[in-house]
């Protein structure tokens, strides 16, 4: 029983950390690629910076929507949906044919980004041993810094070879794997299950 609890909380922490890493990967990748995006869409720096503003403006929407879903349907399913939509947003960012579509897609990503932290953290912390929650919450937060590093490495190693669009396709692949990991390795929060009773 003890080992099952340990496995459960470790998998949940991995899922929360990875989801936050992917969100940061995308967000910082956009900042690294802004100049190239502006050039492709024939926009000024100020206009293309609106892409980042759209993401941040829609984060509260995601926090609210996915928070409601997590309270009603559990932590696991909304987290899987969130990361699945993230994968779609990554592909759509890379495929965006014009500036307007790019703004819409980045608003969608803002919803996903706003929802991921709350749901992923709730799942991980509710499954974590009480005596380790402080340390594990700090670890989860480092997923964001790790995503920044991964984005910087991908940009440094690949941008000059493939351009900005394929970098976002690349970001969708681990998201799909993470959804599968959550589906088969992460159990629902016992705290949420008890709250339903």
C-alpha cells in the first residue's frame, strides 16, 4: 500500500512538472521567435508583441474554466484535456497562415496555460505526502524554469536550420506522450474522490 501511494504521488508530480515545463517551453519559444514571426507576418515589433499579451490576457479564463472542470470532474481528466488542447495549440501555432489566426491560437494557448498550473498542482499536492508538500510544490514551480531552458536550447540548436514553425510542431510531441502517461500512470486524487462522497 505504501509503495502504491509513493508511485501515485511521484507520477502526479511528474505530470504536473511536465505540464508546466511544456507551458513554459511554448511561452518562451514565442518570445525567442517574435522577430521571425514579425517578419513572416509583415508586422511591427509592437504588433507582434500583442501575441504575448493575448496569451497572458486569457490565462485567467483558463484558470477559471479548468478550475471548475477540476472541481466537478476530478483533476486527472481536465489535466489530460488541457494538455491535449496544448498539443493542438502548438500545431496550430506552427500552421498559422496569418496574423489574425495567430492571435486567436495564442489566446487559446492562454486558456490552456492558465488552466494547467491549478489543475496539475492540485493533483500533485493532493496525492503528495503531507510532510513533503512544501518541497514538492517548489519542485513543481521549477518546471517553468526548465521549460525556459529547453526552449532556449531548441531555439539555439534548431532555429537556424528549420525556422520557427517546426519548433512548435516539436513541442506537440511530448504533450501527446504526457497525455498517455497521465492516462495510464496517474491515478485520480483521493482528496477529490472523498469530496464527492
